[in-house]
């Protein structure tokens, strides 16, 4: 059973936008300023140095890729050219350079946007422009990854209709499988490009990325503490984020709470065997590719939902973007990224909390099976 926390009656986001802003921003101005005085200059400095050194780095990387390809060919008895489908380090360097340039350009752009806002004082324009910056940054980064790592993206299931506000379709609760930092841009690529206004629940560590920090805190997002810290405050923040969802809004959350690894799965199983609850243990034991999603935040969203459809996003193929070591080993190169989307209308969602737990468990088993099926398929 999930613990119940009553909403703070003084926080009514629908009636008081300023109260909602306070509920979704949980750090002081000076703390935010100190962080940005470190992270923003660091990004610009690293970008300048890295781009200046890129020709030399690419030359060294190409030699390493060549030698590694030759060695791999000799060990495996392959007669194919050592460069075929490889150049792993070169691809990684070019992608990282692209990321740094995108980051620097976005920081400069949204800073200029802030100065324009000081003159115009048009809040609606300011929000729209920041959403446009978020969409441009995320989609360009994902398409760059597709290009440099030769990724092929396949989408199964039905995407919600475009231009949702004009069609007056219900808002969305978006539950996404979490395997790497790369899947944080998937909802933008899939939904923001179709006109949805995204609200994210993200881990607080992502504030170290200046773009996510600056734009993410200008828009309706909430950054939660990892590891159960400040749980009550974070639950109230997520409640406030969901309180006034309307047509065209989509609240994105990662129900597993952290990205999947085999080691994390083992630790969770050990804890659940000692502490329970039994249904979560049974679910965790049955999942081999994901972590159990029965966390307090997602379940509270389902329990308090009054209008939103549920959108489930499972995916496979981005797991190798979870660590630098995997990227340097070339695990992401030539991957088929398969995305499975299922939309459940609000009218079909159960209202009983126990039935909601069971629904989420059943759907997560299906996502887990989808991932296992595609991982078992032979690579071409």
C-alpha cells in the first residue's frame, strides 16, 4: 500500500499561479546563482577547448579505431574492412562536440531571450519561446545521435493527435521507461513536436546541465531528490505540477525512479525480500529488463487523476547511452531504437487504488517483455 500525504491547502496552483511557481521551485536564488556561475562558464570553456583540439583528437581517435578494428578482425578471423560500421571513438568525439556546441548556443540564446523579456514583459511569449528552445535543443540532440551513431528509430503503437489544444483532447500522464539519460529527450521528440506542453518530473542532479537548469526552471517542471530525500516535499511538488493539467498538457514521469541496471535490480530485490511489500517483490522478481514502477509518485498521480489519459512509453536500443564506457565500446552504433507507445483513455482507467497498482504492474510486465523480445532478436 502507498502512504497517503494530504495536499497543502494553501497551495492551489489552478487558482494561484504564483503559489504553483513556489511549489515547483524548491531552491533559493543564491544557490541557483552559485551553481550557474560554475556550470555556465565551464560549458563555454570546455566547448572552446574541445572544438579547438577536435582535429587532433579526431586524428588520434581514427588511428585508435583503425588499430582496434584490425585487432578485432584478426581475433575474429573476419575479412571485412576494419572501418565498416565502426569508427567508434570518432563518432563519440563528433557527437560530444555537437552536444557542447548545442549547449553553448542554447545558453546564449535563452540568456538573450531573458534580456528581451525584461524589455517586453510578455510572460506568454517568454514561456512559448523557452518551450521552442527546449524542443529545438532536444530534437537536434536526438537527431545528431541518430546521425553520428547510425541509429534507426522505429515507433510502434499510436501517438496522440497533433495540435491537442485545438482539438480539446484530454491531457496526458506520460510514464516512460528509464534506461539512460538519452530517454529524457524522447517525450520532447515524440510529443512536444506535436504541440504538447510538457511538464517533467526529473532528478535534481540534472540541474548540473545548464540548459536543463535554466530552461527547466523557467517552465513547469519539478526536480526531485533521489534516494527518498525530502519525499513529502517532492510529493507535494508533483501534486502541484499535476493539479491544473488541461488540454495540450503532458506530465512526464519515470516510474522506476532511476535507470535500470542489473546491479540496481539485484539491490531492489534484496531490499524487497527483507522489507516488502509482497506484490512489489513479485513484480520485481518477474521483471528482467526494468525496475518495478510501483513508486509513490506515479501511483499518487493515478489516484488523483481526474481527466488525463495515460500514455506508456517503452523503448529498447538506447540502453548503451547509459555510460561513457558503453559508448566508447561502440554499443550504441547501428542500433535499432524501438519505441512502443500505448495510450489508455481516462474512461478506461480504474479508479480503485489497488486496481491502479495492478494495471501499472501488468503494463510494466508488457513493457519488460517488449524489451526482452527485441534484445533477443539477432542483430543484422
